[in-house]
């Protein structure tokens, strides 16, 4: 019995460590921008039913669930943290949009973004240059990018929501 408890405690500890450490290694906590800011960003991007929305660093999946539930989008999250991804999947299924949400575990700099209609990124200016270059290379023409809290280098915003610090870019 005590061996079983010890194994359970170690498993929980490992999950907690993975939960905290993986985003820390990537230099960003898995904090959400909050539902209102997410809705404002997706509205600004004019996300349409059936379009593909990609959230770069999807954390616990708040953006994916709102994009699928409220906008009818196919939502793709790319997130380094495996525990965050497990929680995102559970959230998507609980909200009944499991089939419209896909989550990839890994580094979004290695992902192919060529099928995205809209890219959402709540990151920091540390990402601005490398991400700006990747998006310019890979996104199809007319794709939209919304950034929350930071500016993409090499791109000119077409609009700026000063209250929520959201910028909209169009390729
Ligand atoms: C501030 S959170 C954003 C969460 C979510 N997008 C939202 O707005 O609710 C940033 C997330 O990006 C992830 N992240 C940072 N760099 C990454 C990278 N290169 N590849 C994949 N995920 C990354 C972190 O693990 C963290 O969960």
C-alpha cells in the first residue's frame, strides 16, 4: 500500500514539474490573455466559420475553445507543455468541440503554418523578429495575424486596439 502511495506521489510530482518547467524552459508562463481579450482579438481578425486558427503557444486551450465554440473555426494549438496540452484536450471535449480542436506538442518554430487563415500569438517581444520572419515566409496571402501585448518586427499593423494591446496584421 505504501509503495503504491509513493508511486502515486512521484507521478503527481513529475506531472507538476512538467506542468511548470516546460513553459519555464521556453521562457513564458502559460497565462491566458483572458476571455474578453481573446474574443476581441478573434473578432478583430474576422475569424470565419470553417477557417483554420492557429494559436502559437496555446497554453491551457482558452483560445482554441473560444475559436471553435463561438466562431466555428478549426482550431489548432501548438504548445511545448504536454500537461497544458492534456488540459486543453479535456477542456475542448468538455465544451463539446473536441473534433474541431487539434493540439500539437512541440516548438511552434518547427511547425508548418502554411494552412493557417488566422494566427493568434500572446507572447513577448523576445519572439518578435524570428516569428515575424517565419510568418512572412510561410503564411498564405491574405492570412491575418493577431498579436496580444507585443509587436511583430518587419510587419505593419493594419489596426491596433489600444485598450487590449492587440495588433492585427494582414499578409
Ligand atoms: C502567455 S501563454 C499564452 C497562452 C494562450 N495562447 C492564451 O492566450 O491563452 C504562452 C505559451 O506559449 C508556450 N510557448 C512559448 N514558446 C513556445 C514555443 N517556442 N513553442 C511552443 N510553445 C511555446 C508557453 O509554454 C506558454 O504556455
